[in-house]
C-alpha cells in the first residue's frame, strides 16, 4: 500500500513530470546523418573488447578497445573510426602487430593506413590504446558524465545516444552495424562498482592492489549507442524472476545509490520490474535478453536511457521504468534501420506507458495519460513523426512529435485493427521477424497489412510521412430515435495535408445511457445517422483519445438537421455478409452513391444504386474488413463489409 500511495502522488504530478519519461537533450548539434566517413562502411564489426580504467570521481579514461571486424568492401587499405580529438591515441595494433605509421584525423574521423590491403571477407582486429578526459557538458546526451548525487555519492556514467560514443571510446557509429558480442573489462577503485551490459562474469579484486576489475559479457547483438558503463559506490541487488507459466527464470540485477535515502520508497517502484516483464512479454513475446539479465543503474540522469539489458535511470517513477523496459523490445532487440525512423523506438515505448497505467492501475489512469500525450501532440499543428532533419538531438528526440504524436499513431493503428488480438499479433510478428536486427517503417507496415488484410498506404502516408492532424466542428440532432451527427473537417497544417481519412469515435450521451460508435471520416463534410432511442443530451468527440484530432469550438445541437433524405441502415438489406465473391445490397434510396474503400479510405470500387439495388464485387479482394460508403441528399453513411 505504501508503494501505491507513492505512485498516486506521482500520477497527480504527471503534467509536471511527464518530461522525465523522455530523453532530455541540450542544443548540441550533430554534424552527420550517418557515418562520419564513408570508409567506415568498408567493414562490419563482429566483436568488441574493452579494457577501461576509470574512477567514480573523475572523467579521466585510460583504456584500450579491440575491434574485430570483417571487410565488406572489395578491398580495404585503411581503417577508419571515430574518436573525439580530446582523447589522445598512445598506440595501435593491427592483428597483434604494433602500427608504425601515424593515425591521421579530419575532425573526429580517424584514419590508419593498414600494413597490407585486406580483401573482402577478411577478418581483422584493430586495438587502440588511448587516454584523456572526454568533453564535459550538460544535459542528457553527454557521452560521459561525472556527477554527485544529493546524498553525496560520486558517479561516472555514459550515454552515447545518438552519436557521442566517440567521446569515450574509439567507435563506428552506425545503427545498422550491430556488434555480435562484447567483453567489457572496467577497472575501478576498490569497493566501487560498475554496471554494464550482459552478464557479470567476474570481479577481480586481487590482481591490482587497491583496484577491482569488473568483467561483463554479452552475446546478443548490440548497437554502439547501447553500450554503457556506470561507476559508483553502489548497493547491488540481484534476484531471479520466474516467468509466469514457465519453469524458466531470468536475472534481475540492479545498482542503487544512497541506500539510506533511496530505500525504501524509490526501491519499491523498481521491485515491480518482474511483473512488468511478465506483462509486456505476454504482449510482445518473451523479454528478448532473458538469458542474460535486465537491470538498472541509478544515477543523476534526468530521465532514463535504455542501455541494452542495463538501463541507466535517474528517476523512480514507474511509468518511466515501464518506458525504458519496453525499449528492450522496441529499439534494442529490434532497432530502427536509420535515424529518420527513431519513432519505431520512442513512440512504442511511450505507447507502453499508457498500457502500463491501464493494466496496473485502471482504464481511467491509462486514458488520462493517453489524453495528456495527445494534448502535447496537438501543440504542434505541423508536427511530423518521420524525421527529416537528423542532424540534431533536438529534432531526433522531440517529445511532442516523435514521442507523443508517435504513440498516438501506434494507438490509431491499434484502433484501426480488425481486433485487439490482431494488433498485438502484428507487434509479436514484428519482434520475431526482426529480432536482434534492424527494421524500418515499411517493414512494420508490410506485417500490419498482411495481418489486417488491407492496404495501409493512406494511414502511413498521413500519419508518419504527413504533417498535422484533422480538426472537427461537430453538430448533432435527434428526431425520435434517429440521431444525426455532422463532422466538418479542416486541417491543422493544410499547406502539407489537405485531408485525413480516419476512424473517429463518438460518444452519444443521455441521462440514462451512453453508447460509443466508430465512424470513418473520409470527406470534409460528412453526416452520419444512427438509430438510438434514449433521449440524447450531448455528443462527445474522441472520448477515449483513440485518434489524433482536435475539436473546433463547442459541440452544438442543430435542430435544423432533421435527417430528411438521410440513409437509414436498418432499412437496407445486405447479403451475404461476410462474403467471398460479392455483396448484394437492396432497398436503397434511388441513385444512392456507392463507394467501396479499405479501412484507410483507399477507393476500390464506385457505383450507383440505380432504382435501389446493387451488387458490390469482392472476388478479387483479400480477406479483411471494408467500408461501403453510401451518399445522397448531402448525407452519407458507412457500412462495414467483411470479406473472407
């Protein structure tokens, strides 16, 4: 109950602290969209071995890093890597032999001439010996940070996202060149701990008097920016979590600071990691790195960074814990193929925040969080999820667009699904198909189309590559049991996107009952009719925040809308439905316009009812759900057709 009361306090503060779920960033401008030098593309990294000497009180680093790689170019006469110019290279070896020629640099791109030219397919190892003090700075994306906690604990920790790994180790910063395995040896003063990726193999406290060497090892493919260390006088917590319904278990390994102040309240929130892992495993497939571990290193970081198997975090809020945990699926196990599509990581982790609230707190808590994220997304009238400018951390990790609008897109993809189970099947298939590799938006789209049975061109063009959102002016009336609702759509960024075709939820409210209906808005002015007998008092637009949209003014009752000439679905006969070859439709008003679309508004067939009957072709359509739009007398209606 005590942990629960703490969480409630955090929830009440949500508008103020929501920023902590995201990566905070300074105004540092990156100088590249991909590799610093094309020569880095000549090889594929297979293995890294780190030997680092660091302390908890200084940024000074002494180390050597061995890179074992395979030549992928036709031939390679020089080895190019990245390292900040503040770091001094003492010497280098190629395949164990000391390099005798100097290493040159242009900016942070370093080049060594190899003793012999290597042919394609050749394996080689380069070892760089170096020392120095990484650049000091503020903010989130700082490479290596020295800080002192409020309790007086010194610490040094790393955050290499998006391309500041070069601040503290010689690297190749390419998200699509995952390293197959890593050995991390970190030597620190005695009684100081290091937390890192993978499994802790050994702590050597005898070889060097006064120093301990931590040996971590991972055999899961890992991106360069997910490699990390965190050095402090930590209290280490280790236990095994047993998966629900399985004899298997996995290690949870946490590193906490300032024991007397950190315990028990903050630690209690991290004790929920096991049940979170079970819950998200049920949605996306088992935690992808379960044969090694999951854990956190607590630091002064103003948020969390999802380092693979070992998150670096500086806040104890449970929704942030959930956010960083689910990055292990979205971002770590399946990484984006390029920086333009970072939404494939951040949007899904943000989406999982509201899943966490809904599952562990209540549906109301989940909705409140989802609405807060939607409000943030609406603050950018021309916001875009896809990143055109990948040169700054500000654009890459923009909270309103990449995180909050992005999670809204994921929510809409869920709302568009034929069923909730199919939506989560899409995400499971995505995880299984691209596990431990890279994927792009087109890959996710293809899986969703296969599972949904419809084209999603319109959806992704509007919401990933387009800008803005629809704005709706809503009016309604009720005549007997006939309810009429009119939507007039404008757009928040009309110079880029002139129309949205999208499902929208309406709540019809009366003193005695509510009902929820999903309508498909496909034209700028659209009238919908429903049969509902309770006496209505109001209509609510998008009550569950399923759609990224905004309301224009108050929703008003318009008694001039009498429903005359409107199309009454309950008078229409459609058979068979579901169908394999065609749908026969009868008892339509004469000359009713007929448009068959997929669930994203793509037109597949058009016709007219003539004297009141029509046959809708369907034999060449894939299995799935479709909409038949009926128009006449300035009114419109949509009927769901199912093809099997």
